[in-house]
C-alpha cells in the first residue's frame, strides 16, 4: 500500500516526500485501506466531533449532573471556579471539559473512545475547548486534528499498547495526551516532526503511570487523570511550538513505553489489586459498592 506506515519515522518520511501533513497522510491511508471516499471519512469524523461536544455539554449541565458510583459534579465545580484558578481561566475550562466527558462516561453517557473510554475526556478537551472555543479553529481544521490524533494512536497501538490492562494508565491517558498534543501542534502549523516531538514529550510526562481503578471502575483516579493529561497535551504542544524538542525520538519513546508496560506487575495493570485500588479507603469503598450491588 502506498500510504502504509508503522512508525513515526515512516510517517515523517512519506510526509516529506509527498509534501503533505500527518492528517492528509492519515486521510489517504484510511481511504486506501477502507475503500471509502474522503467525504464519508470526514463525515464520520464530523459526527465524532458532534458527540464530543455533546459529552462535554452533558457533563457541564448544572441541571443534569453526571454521576458514577463514586463521582459526579466535579467538572461543574472546576468550571464555576475557572475565574479564580491559579492556572488561568482558559486552562480551567479545558480541564473542566475533560472531566465533563469522563463523568459522562462514568454515568454511562455517550462518548467517543479516544483512544479508550477511560481516556475519553482528553482529546475532546484539546480539540473542542482549546481548539474550537479558545483558538477559533473551524470544523475542517478540527477534523484534520482528529486524523492526526488517529495516526498517533495507530502507531502506539501497533508498537506498544493503548490498554490499561496491558500497559498501565500510561497506555490510556498517556496515549490520549500524545494524540492531543500532536493534533494541537499540527493545527497550530507545526511540521510533522514537531508534532511527533510534542507526542513524545506528552508520553514522557507520564511514562510508568499505573492503572489502578478503585473497585475496578473507570472513575477514581481516572477522571482526574483525564484532567492532568489534558494539561499535559496542551503543555507538550506549546513546548514544541516555542522551539523546544524531545531529546528522545517519538518511536524510541513508544518503545520505552512498551517496555515499561511489560515490566509492570499485573496488580498495576487494571486489575484493581494494586496502587490506589489497594488502599484502605479504596477497599472500604469496594466493600460498600459490593453491598449495594447485592
């Protein structure tokens, strides 16, 4: 296949030869593999953006708090506090958006797994709140951002993991942060090499992060990790856009991520037997939940 790729190096090589962006390469690759038209693919991504917007709005609706077993309403709290935060109003809104989606997911609402349900708040916060609402990017630019994010996710899925059960939370929120960082960087006119550098920095910032959901639910600490990973994505993109690059190349960072995931004890990979899930409070919450379930 003309547009087949298996690494960041492959993508950068093709982009340079064809004089195209990561998003354009991903679009051509998807058209080639799926035999669908550009319009069909972009329409599907347009629908994904619509769902992302809805999941943010649902989680921030003060008349319809999204509640999981242990969580709910935190996105609204940080949104209310936005004007007084130390991080600034803009970042607070990004954080609130990421938590809103994660809370919508916890309450069984409709979300886009990007790349997973547990990390579903990060890319919407970057694309919709930061990209659309704050930077004013149009929908076609946002769709390109989704394509770029997809390329990053594909490479990580092939060479490492996007599942907490096999790679820890670095594989979920770390991948989502990398996807968001690369997407934002490209939307801000970064080169393919710069976009991959942003993705590498995002992964390095959470390398080794374990997956330790309390009671096995994608709530604690997952929702707050979506918030942190959203900030990670924005920061990683800004570092690269300012002229700072990742010393370790993206493909090597992904390989490190894979190696770290393999070396993690099973208790730290979504089994709810280690980390925060093994604390006394978490154990009591699990017992309480089991009683409620009968």
